[in-house]
């Protein structure tokens, strides 16, 4: 065959060989366990992706709502409490622990400031 020239049309025997090679195999009619596992893995990933997209939409909504407060400062505690329904239990518990520790710290700071102020008054 010369350069740049297309190959000729296959004859009948050649066409039958090509079509025979492209026909589906009857021996592979059963779905293998490996294929089932890979499809299940793909379905699980698709579900996780949808859950993550829902979380992203939820966070975007919260961000937009926070931006639309017109400069009015709202307590973040109220925003979080209102939407904690979808937060994992572990996060809820950790938030409660942080709030408890924050209250305790504020009490200690106040007591320290009162004691320090009392000492300064005695010195004057």
C-alpha cells in the first residue's frame, strides 16, 4: 500500500471476522462479584457526594443569612442553636463543653478583676 492511500474495503470474509470480534460474548452473561462491588462503591460515593453538596448548600445559606443582617450583630449562639439539628452528637457535646468552660473562665476573670480592684482600693 502506498503512503496516504486509504486501505481498501474489506471483503466479505474480512467483514465477518470484524463483526464476529465485535459481537457480545455469550460466556460473560453473569455479572461478576468484582463488578458488583465496584458498582456498589460508585453508588456509595455518589451518595456521599450528594450529602456533601447538601452540607455546602446549608453552609452557603447560613453565610448568606449572616451577611444579610444589615450590620446588626446577632449573637452567634442563637444562630448555632437554631441549626444544630443536623450537627453530629459529638459536635453538640463539644460545643456544650466549650460553652461551659467559657462561662467558668469568665467567672474566674471577673473574680480576679474584683480582687485586683479591691487591693488597689485598699492601697489608695
